[in-house]
């Protein structure tokens, strides 16, 4: 009798195509769907893994999608509904309008990164567990013009392409609002000095956090990246890029396949984004926003309330920027504005759950706020004192 893993001489011991029983002493090369992947668990398409995924329903993804589609249908058909349903519908439309382009670009980036060899990704980011590697990841996060949800998609793909934990965290923490577009908006809303201060301090937090996460990964406090790959000594980036370009397939079929791989690879992130939209819609419908807007003064209490608001309110980077600017100008609390911008990446449940799902570790996910929040609050307090 044969199966997807080849023929077996002892069928009575076989329980499934990926059974751990009766393993040979020397694992075979990865020539079948169930052979062990030596270095690339991210790209391993186990026949059993896919079957298990098909057997279960992702209730968070499809439940959230069904709720949002229902709300959009109410808007489309102009159905008369209670006020709370109207608020939820308007919130869903507002957030989707602000997020869609970042999610779309994130999907494209994921599909594109799937085609890029890991060696090239690691070479561009620099070596993991090094100051240079953390600095490059921070700079990349600073310069990439994507919303926080698009950045989150790319960050998780970088982890699967072999970047160190510190590099991924530095990239993600530096990115959420530091796009070129939003920087120009902040120039007009709060002025150049405070905008430059926000950028500088966000880079400091990202770099320090990256160094801390790399140290925790090296000493075994946090699990090592299972996708890590060392560069060959004779590796040349420009040669690899030239070979990649020469072998690239630019056909329509290959492009569509790349996009489809991006859609599949972004599913883990999209599920939490949709869940976040539903949660925010519920908060706006049943919790008066005035509660948050009147308690954000330049005090220690106001700072912690800002942190709480940034934690429970799922706002994309475009939405958080004007709120943060209002905290700087109307509440005269620049530290609160900085905290509101930075705490989204540090405490937001979407980021935490996506990190947990991608890295398979609650410990890493919970260390994200543990490492970053004290830095954010300390810098926010200093800003309030000097304003």
C-alpha cells in the first residue's frame, strides 16, 4: 500500500502520511510532501498540515468578515437601523477606507518577499544579533511608507525569511506612523520641532527594543527564530540580485500567482484586522468617546489613560495621527500624543495576536509591551515636563 509519503513495508504501523512512528534513523531528503524541511519551515507545504487547516473553520476570520459584510449591506441598501448599528456601520466604512491601501500593499509585499531568496533578505537587513542589523531594520521601518497593518504583514514575513527577532521588532516598532506622508501631515499639525522629536525618539525606542529582543533571544529567554539562515562566506548581494533578475518570471500567470500567495500569506494578519474593526465598531457604538477625550491632560494619570486608550482603540496610523496632534495642541500634552502614536505597536491586541500566531509563542507576544511600554511612558513623561 502506498500513500503521499511513498510506499511502506509495514502498513500496520502507519497511522497517517505524517506519522511519527517508524521513522528511519536518517531522515530522507525533502522530496515528498511529508519529508522534514531542513531550513524552511515557513515554506513547507505539509500534506497533513493543509488537511488539518481545511478541517477547521477560522471563526475569528469568517465571523468578523460576516459581521462587516452585514454592516456594509445595511449601508448599501439604506436600511433603517438603530443608532448603534449606524455607528458600527460608519465605523466599519471609515476604517476600511483608511486601511485598504495598506493591506493591499502589504499583500503585494508578502507575495513579492515569497519570491526573494532568504539570503538576499538577510544580506539587505544585515546580520542578526548585531548593532548594524538592528540599525538597518530600524531605518527600513522608518522609510517604508505603509500603514501599521501593512507594516505588520511585512514584519511577520521578514521573520519567516530569517530576520532575527530583534530586527523584526525594531522594524515593526519604528514603522507605524513614520511614513513620509504622515510625517508631512504632522509637520502641519504640530510643527517641525515636535515632529522631528517624535521621529528621533521612536527610532531610539525601536533600536533599544531590537537590541533587548536580540539579547533575550541569544540567552534563551525567548525562543530562537526557527527560520534563521546563515549567509555563505562567498555570498555577494549584487551577484544574487543579478541572478534573481535574470531568472525572474514577469508573465501574467506568475504575477497572479505571486498575488495569490500574498493573499494566503496575509490571512493570519487579516483575521485580526477584521476582528479589530468589529471591536472598535462596538466600542464606538456603546462607549462614549467623550470619556477618553476629557481626561488626557499632561499628567501622569493622563499619560496612563492615553496608554489605555491606545490599547483598546484599534486605530490605523492615518487615524491615530490627527488624534495625537489634538493631544499635542489642544491638551498641551506632547508626551501623550507621542504615547498614543507609539503605544499602538506596543500594546495593540492585533499586533500581539499576530506576533503570537506567527512566532508560535505567547512569551514573545507579551514581551512586546513589556519591553516597549516603559520606554514610551518614560519619554512621554519627559516630553510633558519640557513642554
